[in-house]
């Protein structure tokens, strides 16, 4: 039975090779093309391909508006978050629950 371990570890090569071969044919994300690459024309073509419609200006504007909103969002430190009474109890509940999961051996 121990002679099967190398085979079992080697089987994972098949799906990874399939993924590497298929990856160049997959389209890039419209959000990535628009926000990271700053290529609006390729982003429009990607949206048109995904959505199957010609006019994707509304989707482009939604992505840009969401990006602006994320840039303008104020970051909160952990200390500030714990000082907020409503968030403190939620965080405490999650931390205690996760601690209990670790102590009882449940790591799902």
C-alpha cells in the first residue's frame, strides 16, 4: 500500500497541466483591465463578451464609481474598531467562537 503514495501525489499533476494549457485562452477580467491596466477599450470588449450586449457604458461607470468609493473610504485601525461599542461585541463574539473551535479541534 505504501507503493501507491508516489502515484497519488503524482495524480495532481494532470489537473494542473490542464489548467496551465487552458489559462492562455481565458479572458481577462474587465475590472482588472479597467482598474489595474487602465485599458478602457479592452475592458469594454471583455464586458461585451461576458454580458452579450453592445452598450456596456453603464457597467464601466459602475466599476469606476465603485473604485472611487473604495479610494475615498476611511480606513479604521483595530483600536478604533474595538472602541466602537456595536462592533466590539461582534468582534468579541467571533474571536471567542473561533477560539472555541480551535480548542475543541473543529477547524472547518
